[in-house]
């Protein structure tokens, strides 16, 4: 079954099968990799046996609870359900023949009474089954329907009186259209990201064509609807200005062609010597998240130059012992992380989120650390309650999270709840990197390359001299809705002072 990989995760995409049909598999051996809106994970087999069927192919996205494969030779009850029987018939009282003939209402099977104890089931009889407009029979898994326009109730029928988002589900028989069966349109089963985007832009989900499996609404569908809405607003404003100048109102203007959607914007075409590399799920999610962040937050940046002489004195003296003891190198990153979490204690407004006309200040500093996945994507695992950890503890946790991110061993807890983020491009010798804020946070710091530079220093007698010091830049991108420039600059000055003046040997 498609696993529930998080409280808010409603679907997942199979990105790789580690076993093929006919191959044996042991319990707890990796069976497949799944990608969700939150994280990519390796999923182990719950049983031992032989893979006899693969029901969902690589690249397909299906709801949580969907049957994915069949493993034979496994004991019943050990994670592999036995062969299923057809579901029980619907009692006549719950299905008035005059109003809704049973043959025209396949989705009503999901409301049948529970089977007798010991009787197996295929896909759970839930809104996931209803949303696909069919139910699995026998040992077959529920199949993802082909791309098609949803045939569910109209917007007026699905929209609740409160004005909230429509939710699929059966209605009383006397409220159903007399000529067609009730179908909770697949596009009404909305993922958390889609629901959030729809709510942010005040859209009606019933008016958004779904291009996902079975007509489900995807993030791209919502963004396209937003583009149409904005284009329509611009066209309307332009028509109003033109009408005012000519003495005609907008209602008198001739009809024009509908505004172009995002999907209609010309895109580059591959030539003979070009290679097309499709976006992976993680690349697509990162792109959408970054575009949304730039649209939502008032991005501003400030940079400071840091003299790492005090850090280097301790780091170079301890690096051999540290690596022998801990098993990994002592880099600049844990020193910077320690300085950042301490500075956030004095500047808590940068450890916050922007709410509805308010600033939500978080008391725990949960530090996200961006991890590159060998140029194949980016994940941001989180050091929980980082403000309570000293240098060595931070170094250990950052190293552990990075290793598990690259081996796809992260859990939902590992990537949830971040309140501030560090991204480290300094290993490539960068000069200044301006990062994009990781929503819903209000700040992110980029650590750039540290190199030896000539700097002016003041001697004890008050004279100046030139010395060679290890120097690097730190860049803060912050949301101007949350704080102003003086606050952000003072925070960065504090980070710099901690790095330059603290006795780091006391923490090793």
C-alpha cells in the first residue's frame, strides 16, 4: 500500500522500484522509493516472498492507501492481505431504486457495510476509492484513472455555506442529480499544498480544470488559474482605462480573446543537439516552493564580513583529534550554526513566521540546514531545539542529518518544524550568495567561502598594520514584512561578533 509518510501527506509518487516481477524479497529489504510533497523515502517490504505483480509504475502518483504491488509466498496477516472477495451488496434501504439505480452508482460500494471478520479488503473503502470513481474487486488494486475532466457535482453543490473548500463525500439521495450518479470528482481531493494555494488566492476549486490523474487538481493547475486571474485583472483594468478615455465603459468594449494561461506561454523547444532532462519530483517541488517564496515574501538582504581567525585557531588545532573521535571533519558550519542560534536568542523576531496581519515568534530555534543531494536536488533537514545544543552536539546532528538525507533515510520529523535556515555554498569558494527564504520562515543565512585576505588591524599601541586573515562573508535574506533593516543588520553584527570573539576552545 502507498504508506502514510506524514500527517498532511495525501499522495505519493513512485520514483523507483528496487525489485521486479519474479524477484524474491526479504522482509525489511527496500522494495521501492516514493516521493511526496515533503520528502523522498525508501520503503521496505513488510513481508518476505516473491514480487508477483507491480500495480503502479514508476512516475505514477497515487493516493495514500493505494495498493502498489503483490508479494506472494507471504503469510496472511504479515503485511500482505489475502485474496479479496467482491464487496458486500448495498442494502436496498440505503439505495432507493427509483432515484438511483444501483448499476449507475459504482461509488456507493464504498458505503457498503463492513465485511465479516476475516474477510479481506483491497483498497480501503474511503474517500480515496470514491475519488477515483471506482472500487477494486477481487485481488485487483484500484487503478489510477486516465486523465479526464472530473464529473463530480457542480460548484454550487460542492461549496459549503461557510465559503470553505469543497470536500468530497456522499450526499443524501434527495439532493443528487436525478440523471447521473453521485461522483465525488477526483479534482476535489486536494493536497495540502493545493488547498493552501487555492485559499491564498481566493479561488473556487470547482472552476479549476484538473490535469492530474483522474482530473485531480495539481499545483500547476492552481498556478495556471492564478495566472489567468491576474491576466484577466490586468486586461480588465486596461479596458477600464481605455473606456474612460474614449467615453465608453468596459461593458461597451468588444469581446477580446481570452487571456493566455501559463501553459500557453511560449517555451523553448529542444534542437537537434539539445538534451531534454525532465524535472524530477524534488526538482519540481523545489522550483514551485522557490517561486512561491519570491511571490509571498518581501525579500531583502544584508551581508557582513567575518574574520575567522579565532575559529581557525581552535578548528585547526583540534581537527585531527575531532575527526578521529567523531568520524567526520570539523568544518566552519557548526561554529556558524552555534553563533546563529545564540544571536536568534537576542533577535527573536527573525525566528518567526508572518501570520494574518501578525508576527508569530517561535520560542524554539529549529535550525534547518540545506543539504545538496549530489546535484540532484535539495533537502532541508532540521536540527530540533538547536538553541539548547552546544558546538559538538550541533556538529554531530548536522553530520547525521546530511548523511541520512543523501541515503534517503530521513523521516517526516527530520524535515518538519524548521524556524530558520542555513545554506552552505562556501565549500565551493563562493563570494556572496543570496538565498531564497524557506517558507514560512522569515530568514535564511548563506555561508560563503573563507579565504585568506589582507586586512587592516589595529595594534595595541593604536597604530594600524596589515595582516593576512581567514575572511568570509555571511549573507542574510530576510522578509521585510517581519523586520526592518536596522534589526536585520544588528542581528548579523551579533553573529559576526560571536564568531570573532568567543573562546571556542571551551566548547571542544
